């Protein structure tokens, strides 16, 4: 059966600055926390570094050519804060502005709508030295940065995203396996509170411009956990903690319902983790948004017993799908939850979805990536069903345009539609690139 998507459906692919740009030491760019973190022995799998990545700083024409080949009508990328403001605040780096101007112009010339994230995990190192997100001053620093972006690119960007997956800051400050590599949950909780304030202030600032085209939202990933043995107290608790205390609940509640959830407050109390807040903070955080960006990768079934075994055998590197099961049907449930539990009445975009191949599988297997095609089809099946069930789902962005720097997993996890030859920076279309280009052109696919 052919699954046709609504007219004007957005079809895109996504990337992020630190993962593709490289050019880390060029034209006045400052260091980011990931440049420094990558220098810690053992922090990144196989010692991968983001210095050169996919060299998109020099290969932007080729990137846009690929977008054209794919037939996408939108491209999701992120700005590198330290390329724009090398010290995080103060002097603007004109070469950085010029780089993004060129990218945006090329996109527009080709009818591809820019979807740009202000912050995708790469804090300027200079700001980390002053406490980073742990310092409430970050709200001013971020607003200054947002102003530079909006002054320069405002209505040239169709979709503005304040933050991508804020949970990365929790991981980086609390669990240590992302930059900046700290292990202090109290600090992490405070950092997340400040991050949410940054978001709120940026949205307020955005509204003051009265843009005609540009819209603004946030991207929060949802890995919904389900108890493996319903009724089993340990499994139920595990799923609830993963969802409410360590997962999407810590963001969606303050963003859309206001304040922290009862579960989260109780957890803060019990563990002496209550973040410092000021009057008015929760009003600032809960700004009306124009859209919500959902990064959806999988649903997860928590079986406490099995998890204990898995933990022992856990791979190095983080944040990529390391559970064998695949639960695309969770997408439908997650979308309904956004509407029913968090009362979202704004357009929703799937801002990321994809499947990694391991570099060890070899180039040939990576190029013949049927597993990826099958997985994306299974997710799109439920996306289509969601639209039929009345969910205001407006688009889908596949992660990623090309294989790139997968954070702590370095270059070992390949998510691209294009295979990146890191030696030569050649990008080779995989089987999935051809398939996806047919989907975008037909606005649907044959199941
Ligand atoms: C989430 C992140 O936004 C992106 O940076 C990452 O590469 C993908 N998921 C895959 O893990």
C-alpha cells in the first residue's frame, strides 16, 4: 500500500555543527567544550576528535548538493556558538556569520527551508570556565548569543530551535560521559534549570522582533520507557524514573504544564538536589511556542533483570541505540501523550529519527543499508497513522545527512544517508539515500 503524507509535509535531514563542521581552529573560532572533552584520554571511542569531522566548514556546497539530490524541502543544522562568539560573549566573529550566511543563502536558492538550532551541545569553553550552565549568568550569555543570531538571520530562518535535546547537559554535568565530563548531579540539576530559563528568555526575545516568517520551538527527545513486566514493582519504578526523573518529564512538565512535576520535586527533596529558583522562573520557562520538535529513536522496555545483565556487557560510548529491540510503535503513543498529557496544540515535527550502523560492519554493509530503510519505514508507518488519527504532525527529519562525529561514540556509529570517507571527505550515497529521495519526491512510500 502507498502511504501518502499530507500536502506541504516537511521532509528533511538533520545535522549539528560540532558533528559535521570541523574547521575547529580556523577563522577565529573559539574552543567548545567538546573540543576540550575530546582531549581527555578515553572520553571518546577510539580517540575520535571533532576537529575536522566532515569538514562541512569547507564543503558546504557539496552538502547542499546532497540535499538537492535527496529532494528534501528543509535542512536542520545548528549554529556553533564559539564560531559566532569565540569567547561566548563580546566580540562577534564575522567569518562565522559569513559561513552561516552562505549556507542559508544556498539553501534558499534551492528552495530548502532552514531549520536552525541555537544550541546543540557545544558550549564555548570560555563559558564553561565560568561555570557554564551551572552559573545563572548563562541566561544573559545565551540571550546575548541569541540576539546576535536573530539580528543576523531572523526571518531568513523558517524554524528556530532554541535547544536540542537538553538532556545532553544533564549527561555532561551529572553522568560524565558527555562534555564537559562532570559527575555532579546537583550541579546538573541546577544547570538544567538555567538551560530552561535560557530557552524562555530566548523565546521572549524572539517575540520582540515580530518576524513574519520565522517560527520558534524547542527539540526534546522522547525515549519512552515501558515496564517489561507490567505490575512488577521494580520494572514499573524503573520505567517511571526513566520517564519522569531522568527523561522527558523533566523538560516537558516545566515547558508545557508549568513547574516541576510532583515526582521530580519529591526526588529533589529526597536526594538534596533541589535547584535554586527565583520568582517568575517558571513563567519565563513556560513560553508559548510555535512548534515542538520531537527526536524519536525508539521505545524502551525496562525489565530490571535483563537490564542488570545488559549493564555488565554495556558498550563504550553513549547515546546511541544500544538495545537490540526496536519499538517504532512507541512513536504513536508518544505523539498521543504529547497531546493528552502535555496538552500540546501546536504543530509537531519529528526533528530526528534514524538508525546507526557500526563502522565495524564494513563499508559494503554500510552502503547497502536495508536495515536502516526498514527501520525508517516502520517509523514512518506510525507517523502516517498518527496523521490519520488527527495528530498535527507536519514533518520528518532523518538523522543524518551523512555519517558524522557521534559524540562519545566518535566515528564508530554511522547514521548517515551518505557514507563519509573520513580520509578524503568524499560522501557516497548509500542505498537509503536513493530510497529517501524517492520518498521525498513522492511525498510517501510503498510499504
Ligand atoms: C541525538 C542528537 O541530537 C544528535 O546529535 C545525535 O547524533 C543523534 N541523536 C544520534 O545519537
